[in-house]
């Protein structure tokens, strides 16, 4: 059991930042991204004996993050709640500042639907192939390619 936990901790230390970044770009909210990654890592830990035997545990974890982002949208108690007062300033620990500083990119990503947003993030930010993106999203390669045909890329300018 100790070896299992050590391997899992090492994996999370190495992949945690990238998983959090992907969750943020897919969800558009850093607090929700934290929740998404936490949910995915909880499920990943439970399945860790099986996952550590696969050839690419990071790809498995990334798919879990994308799936957790979709699941959160379906649950009504997890939907975003609007508040009357907006905070005066963003916290200094904004992890996305170095990765997505251009407001235009974030605004363009927010204007996309969840699946299109995930497609753009995986294809162009995570630099995955059409086939890898289709596998993670659980769709055909034609569906991934249709993001390009629908003019999604011209609106995001990643």
C-alpha cells in the first residue's frame, strides 16, 4: 500500500499543474477547475492499481478531468451561482496567468460550447492530434475536425 501511495503522489506532483490548467481552460473558472481536478484525482486514486499499468497514465487522467468537467455541468447543484458583489482584485496566485494571459483567448473560449471548448483546448493548447482528442472526448475524428470547419478556430485565435 505504501508503494502505491508513493507512486500516486509522484504522479500528482508531476501532472497536477497540467491537469489543473486543462480543467481551467475547459471550465473557464479556476475555482471550478480545482473542484474538477479534485474529483478526477479522487477517482484516479481509487483506480490507481489499474491505471498505473497503462502505458500513459497522464492521458487517462486528462480524460478523467475532461469527463469530470462535463459531469459537473449536468449536476444542478454544481452550477455556477451569481453573486451581487464582484471581488475588487484577483488573487496573486492566479495559476493561469502565465498560460492564458490574453483576455481575448479566454473570452473566445468562454463563447464556445463545452465540447467545442474541450476540443480547442485539447487540440491547440495541449497540442494533441485529432485522433488523441477524439479518444479523450469519446467521439469520432470527423467530429473533432468539424471544430475547424465550423470556424471555431477563427474565433479563438489560439
